[in-house]
C-alpha cells in the first residue's frame, strides 16, 4: 500500500511555501526580475498544491491529520479558540488513534461551519473537514498471513 497522497501533497506544500518565503526575501533585497519571476512561479505552484489538496481524499488517519492542520490554519478569527483542539485531534490521528469523540466533534464543527458559523471563511474551511473526516473514518483492513509450520521438523519440545 502506498503512502497517503495527502501526506505527500502536504510535504510538497511545506517545501514550496518555504521556498516562496526565501524567494520573497531575495526579491525584496534586490528587486531583480528573475527573482520576481521565481516568486510568481512559486505562487502558482502553491496555488496548484492547495487546489490538489482540496480535491484529494486522505486514505489514512495520517492524511486526515494533515487536512485538520490545514483546516486549523484556515479557521476564521471568531473560531480561533478551537485551533488547539484541531491540533490535538490531528496529533492523535497522526499517531493512528481514531477516537469516536473526535469524529463526533469534527462532524459537529463541519456542520457549524457549513451552517454559516465563521462566515464565508468558515464555509470555505468546511470542505477540508469533510475530507479529513472521510480519511479518519475510513475502515482499516488488517491482513495477516498464517504460515503453518512444516510437518517434518524435528523439534525436541514438540510432542509426537
């Protein structure tokens, strides 16, 4: 099974945002045309990565945790008090712990954001919570192969 695509996209986004910050600093120092073009290219890359993230369903709890971290950053100021709770839930998901209370709370937050709490910014954040919930509530399939011991092994502790 491959790595969750959301985890990969989130890492690419972090790298692109870091590069963008560095390029902006360079551009502010010398206002070089090449530096300006690099800033524009990086801005396009960051926009595309955000679009991709908004269209990608996490395939694991770890991917869902990345979505929750993005949602926490995008919360409207009026709901900023919930940011730490989002990060706590994301931490648990990152560790592979899916708790029913967290899923219920996330569903309630998504409903509140969809219902207009937090204004337009809250309504734009609600789809991220929906994607995070889809990844966090995905069933886990565990497959274990059982290899029976060979019948002709002579072992002193085995009763014949």
